[in-house]
């Protein structure tokens, strides 16, 4: 069921018109920047979007403009974990497996996880409880089980589906920002 939801939503994302996409992304960013989580953060962790994912470069540039540090993950497929590095400019990125844009560890400083204030958690499908379906690697759920961050996901309204199937290792995000609303997880310890 998760795989069907993932693939169907990816198809919807690929068919989302560029004009509407741009307009809705602008609304998402506006709402994100108004969150206390964003305003109070000094270090924001975020992936570099690829393919049909929501563009994260504008929020990275906004964070830099506001004097925030940006932490970008690098996947370690061997042990299925994420390592974060400070990104100071786009020239510190390199293309890795699956076309991912990741920080070059030879050009970037390693981030101690306790220094991250806000984690922008990627996903493809969401529900209003904060659960998400990502690309299927489980990287974020494993990491979120070990650390306590303010967590926010951004998505279009059509990416919010009914109650998602949840497994014991799934970790919900605290908030989801769409073009039309901010959904706060009832289990959000930061409200």
C-alpha cells in the first residue's frame, strides 16, 4: 500500500503545473518563515530537492539571508544513516548516487546533530497526524528515533492523504506546511 501511495503521488507531483507549483511554493515558504520553529532556529537541516520534490533552494537562500546555518545530509548507504554537513554555498555540493545533491565532505564542516534546531523532513505522502512516506530508505525515521528536533515537512495540499499505514518505527513530524495551512501534530512537544 505504501508503494502505491508513493508512486501515485509522485505521478501527481510530476503533473502539477509549473505555474501553480511556483505560486503554491511561495505560499508554503511564507507560512514556514512565520513559524516560531523557523524564527528561533539558528541551524536548519534540509535536503537538496531533486526531481519532483518541492524546491528547497529558496528556503536555503532565505536561511542564509537571515544569518542561519544550513545543514545538508549525506547518505551513507552502507550503514543506512545520514551525516550532516554545513553548507555555505552551492559549490560545496556534488552529485552522488540516484542523482542526489549532497555536501562534499572535503569542502564542508561536519555537523554535530545536537546543534540542529530545525529539521525540514522530506516526504512524498503525508497525513494530518504528521506521518509521512518518503522514498522508502528509512533514513529519516532511524535518525529521528535517536534525536529530538523541531521537525517540519513542506508539501502541496494534494500530498496530504487519508490515514497512512503506520509501522512501529515510523516517526511523525511536528508540523506540516502546505499552501493553505499549517498542520500541527497532536504529539508536538514544542507547541
